[in-house]
């Protein structure tokens, strides 16, 4: 499976996982200014911006380790655009779902409040 198909499969797994928790997926692959938010969800009390990282092994480390400060700033910036565009007045939280999908097993880790906007 190429990395595009693997990423889409991971986003499908993550969306199914979140909806099983009672969350509502509002948007998938929201694009703005050369960036993208994987999943925008609501859990009734807040807006959840979810970055999904999927790998076929953890040989080079867990997938969530690829989300560096530059990527966090990009996600925060796009989330701000989404909130303004939709005139939302909700608390925004940033979660990460880290998935390792190998041929024999799947490991999913949901990291809630994985990072925060810098003031």
C-alpha cells in the first residue's frame, strides 16, 4: 500500500473510532492556504482538531513523533481560519491519533490535548 492509500486508510480508521466514541465528524481533509486538517470533530462541548498519523511500522518511532512544532503551528493556523470562517464560539482542542497498520495487526493511540497554541 502506498503512503497516500495508507494515510486514507488511517483517516478512515480514526473517523470510525471517533464516531464510536459519540463524536461527530464535521469535516475531513479541510484545506486552506497549502495546508490541511485531517479531521474536524465535535464532542458536544468543544471543537476537536484531529491530526492522524499512520505508518506501516514503528521502526522509525511512533507516528505521532512526526508532528513537530512547525506542523503544530500550521494546524493551529488552519484551525483559526476554520473557526473564523464558520463564526464558531467553541473551545478548540488539538488531538492526535497515531496508527500503526501492519499486515498482521493494528495499533491505535489517541492522544487528547496533544498540543496547545503558544500565546
